[in-house]
C-alpha cells in the first residue's frame, strides 16, 4: 500500500501555491470547501479495504482525485463519485494526465452509489457521514468492506463495515475529522 502511495505525485493534486506542503501529513484545501485528506488517513482507509488487486472499488468523494489514484494502483477498477462538478473535472484532468485508465467518474450524490457498476468488492467514503448510506450496503458484494468516517458533523470514528451472511460487522479504527458527507443519506446543508 505504501508503495502505491509513493508512486502518486501528491503535489499535482493540490493548488500550485500549496505544493510545498503537499507531502505534509495534513489535509489541505482544494477549493469548494473541500480538502485533500492527510496521507495517513488515505493510507489507513485504503489499507482497511484489504485490496488484493482484482477488485472493483466504489469511491465516494473524488475530491482532488488523489485517493482514486492510490486505489487505481491497488485494484482493477475504481468508480469515483463527486458531488461538486468542478472538483470532478479537475480530478479527471489530473488523473488522465498521469495516465490512469482504470478510474471512471460520475458527478452526483455519492450516498446513492453507482448502481450501474454494482456490486462492488469495496466501498470507501471520504467524507464524514451521520450514518451508513444504505444504498451503498446494497451495492456491496457479500464479504466486501465499506470504510467510512461516521459520527458527528465535526468529529467522527473511522469504521470498517464487513458485509457477511449474518449481517453487518463493524470495526472501529479510531477517531478522525472529515468534511461533511452531503446527499440523501448524508448531512443536510
């Protein structure tokens, strides 16, 4: 996982005036009230998915496209949804310029998922959710994992959900703070 992160030039996913800070272990603003997650959180979330290399992964919250690039180096196909069209366009341009061909984009409400390509082996949500978006559980394969920050608007717990025959199994991975997940199963603005 760290090798995949090392191959991604993080400085290309932030504004030019912030490039000298791109490799600090901090979130940075990317515009539209959004941030690029700190590298540690990206590593923790991606590692928690347990990817082996042949998976289809649904990413909710494309943002800068950085996490999609990391995921693209670890799985067969990434399907990334972003609510803010400007961010989705920017991420698509950066990823295309770097030669990523296994990332597909959709502009829309990520809490509803992307039914057309379901079921997914794994789902990662890069924004703080008040609850588990049920459409994403329906679109997750049996024995698949969903990783998301969940809790209050200002403070969440990183949670890994495993979809098993007997139901959902939750594992708590520690405290975190993300921007709010917006959408039908997210926070109201």
